C-alpha cells in the first residue's frame, strides 16, 4: 500500500476543510481536551516538518512530559492567523517528511484521527475510502505507544466494522462504523455513542485510564 499517496489525499482533504472553515469554527473546542480546532491544525502542521533535534530540545524544556509538550506547543502554534494555518496544511501536500518516531504506515492514523478531531467538533462529516480506513484500523489496533495505545484498548475484544470489511481480535464484540472504532481506539470517547456490543463497557473503561 502507498502510504504516502494516502497521506497526500488526506492532506488535500484537510486543506480543503481548512479553506472552508469560518472564524467561529477555527475557535471551536476540538475532540482533544483543551485544544481548539486551530490548535489541532497547528499540531498536524508542526509534525509535517518537525526534526528530531528540535523535538528533543522542546521535550526537555517541558521536563520530558510529552503530553504537556504536545498540548502547549499546539496552543502556541495555534495562535497563528487562520490563513497561515490553512496555507501550511496545503503546502504539506507532497512532503515526504515524517514526525520523529513515526513511519509511513502511521500516516493514515495520524491524518484521519486528527481530521476527525476537527470534523466531529464542527459537524462536518466525511466518508473515507475503505482501503484508507482499513489501513488506519489495522495499524492502530496494533500500536502500543503512550500516545495511541490502540493495542491495549483492543486487547481481548472482537472489533467489527459495520460499514466495511474489517474485524480484529477475539472476545466480546464491539461493532460500529470503522471511523468510530478508530476514534475509540485513539481515546476519543465521543465515538462510543456510535458503537454497540457486549464489549462496549470494557472498551469504555479503558478510555477512562
């Protein structure tokens, strides 16, 4: 699978969304607690050209508290003019730079989750290509890092998408749209309302920790 092609398609969709947003939408709280829509866009833009050296220096400044660093840097970068944020997203199309510690296989997760952080917040839904969504679901269900512990959240559950051919794991079932399963594994509890099954309470409890 060409993960860079997926990334460019999602960057294009994200840039189109940015170009369409009103001032009020830019300042709407996103799905990320404490982050406005503008902060999420700034975070994605920053990741498009962040180098390891700068990332380490910035992390040290925040006492190696990764979540604190990500939020405060996003909020700082989010003060840019919306035109500048939208332009930077458009300029990222075609880039082959990766955020430190990531691989091309991570890109479908990165761009879908952070795009939905915005789209769900401002009420502008989007249907994703089935292959793109499957790639993101496959990757996140196997990820075990501190930021996106999808593997831990999915452990012992049978996740089944109802809008595309995808399922993962064994155990009590949790079913629903692929986008909702992806967001739930990414820790966005708003997506739980779109899911059902005997394993839902287990998944819900894992998002609380």
